[in-house]
C-alpha cells in the first residue's frame, strides 16, 4: 500500500505532469526562475514535512502545489539534491 506517503507522491506526480517529458525521460529546467520550476517543486515535495505543508496551506495557499512555492525548512537539502542531479 501507499502508507502515509500518498500525499507526497501525489505532489510529486502533479509536478511531473507539469515538467517531466516521458519520451525524453527528462525534466524541463528553465534558464531563469529555477525555484519555481516543476523539478524544484517536486524536490521540495520529497522533503517537506506534512505539518509544514499543512501550515502553508492554512496560511495562504488553497492548492498543495501552490504551497510548495514557499521555501521549506529543509530548503538547503532541496538545493543539495538539485545540485547532485545536475552533476550526473
């Protein structure tokens, strides 16, 4: 089963639908505004805590995808994961 992480998989899948090309097996990465790209938001989804996400939703975002546009507590880890993807 999905366990308690189904919400996280849904967030990543929503970003993949916006920015992943199955045929090329690659994410779209913009020249500018990387922090708002689907790949960056998907990486945030892998690291955001459920309570933190709910806090963003309660504050000012009706949609979980919009909540991911806010920096998260583990933002440094998001940047590290992104850098490691680009090093491959």
